[in-house]
């Protein structure tokens, strides 16, 4: 197993997973709740760090209006192409600049952003402390970095027995640089020099199976790993979750840690 698998699996994404992401990353009211503390408004210059296929960037571009601008960043070339295509089809190309990143350094001058948002990306970065320092560099005084992420040790997929879910997560741990990033975001923000840091945790129960995509991704990572978990044990978790959804008994929780940091 390559030590940088947590990054490599984003640089090269297999087609089946790319299609899953189109479904997973759509703009929904649940996303609205997660980005609300960033207070995006007309005229702002905003960055979306780890933009995926561009749904959030397009929504941000609508909100900043003709006088604002959105910089969308990702390490995956296909996501950058999709973000550009999405901007084009929405008539927002001149409001969105999509940049493919090859390092943790953002191609922006100091103090240029009113807002930086990043959702479910910090769990993958090489060095979360360095990323926070970079956010602090590019956000201008009076601006805000709004960072949202999971903490995989706190996820629940019922009725999968807790021990089996934990074993699957452990077998998939190589897919994340910092699996327990959620609980660490506050300290990282403070350590990077953000003066005013607020934390909220949002936990929206999923009984409709949205998180079944996540379960399948975790199973795929476990399958790709070196751990001793058997294929039967991996499939068993997927089957329990899939059958529970069919029986109307599926219940999943993935608390989102929202850390809003003022410069
Ligand atoms: C779980 S997805 C989240 C996508 C989007 N932010 C959302 O919430 O819909 C993680 C994204 O982070 C990107 N990513 C992973 N590591 C990254 C890094 N070191 N720098 C920038 N983007 C990264 C991936 O390519 C992927 O688009």
C-alpha cells in the first residue's frame, strides 16, 4: 500500500466512484446549513478549497454576484474540468476560476479573500496545520475561513454492529490522512493564529440512505487496503446497511464539525 494513498485516490478516481460523487456532492439544504456560518454575500471574493465537481462553487458564485469572484481549488483534474463545465453551463464562467493544485500552496497573493470555505477536505491534506496557516495567509483582515469536516470515529451506521463498523473504518484508515480531523479543527485554527474561532457540530440523521454511498466508499477503501479484514466481513457490513435501507431501518449519523475562523 502506497503511503500517499489518501491523496492518490483523489488524484486518480475510478469512473464508478466519480459517478457516485456526482450524486453525493449535489447542492442540498443540508449543505446550506453547513455553509451558513460563512455568511457569503454579494461582492465577496471567496475560495472553495477542495471543490470536487463544482456544485458548491457554482452556488457560491450565484451568491457573490457579478461583483464577486470564486476561486475553486482541487487536486483532481477531472473535478476541475467538471467545475469549469458546470460554471459554463450556468453562465458563470467569468465569476469562477478553477485551479488544479499540485501542492498545499494556493496560487493567491496574501490577504485577498473575504471568505475561504472548505468542506470535507481537511481529512485528506498532507499537513492540516500548514493548510490552516495557508488559509490565514490568503484571507484578508476582517475575513473568515470556514472549515467543515467529519470525525470518522464518531460516525454511526445502524444496525451495523458498532465493532464491525469500527473494524471496517480501521481497515479503510489509509484513505484518510487524519481520520479524526473533526475534533482537531479548533486547535489547528488557534495554532495558525486565528483570533476568533467558533465551533458548531451539526448531526443530521440519515434515514434515506444518502450515507450508503459513504459506506460503499469505505468498503472500497478497505478492499484496497493491506489489513487483515476479510472480503466476507467487508461485504457483510455493506449487506447489513443495504438491507436495513430496504427494510426501512437504516439510521446513519456523520457529525460535521464546523469551525469558523476570523482573521
Ligand atoms: C469528500 S470530497 C469533498 C468535495 C466538496 N468539498 C464537497 O463537499 O462537495 C474531497 C475533495 O477534496 C479534494 N482534495 C483531496 N485532497 C486535497 C488536497 N490536498 N488539496 C486540495 N483538494 C484536495 C478531492 O479531490 C475532493 O474533490
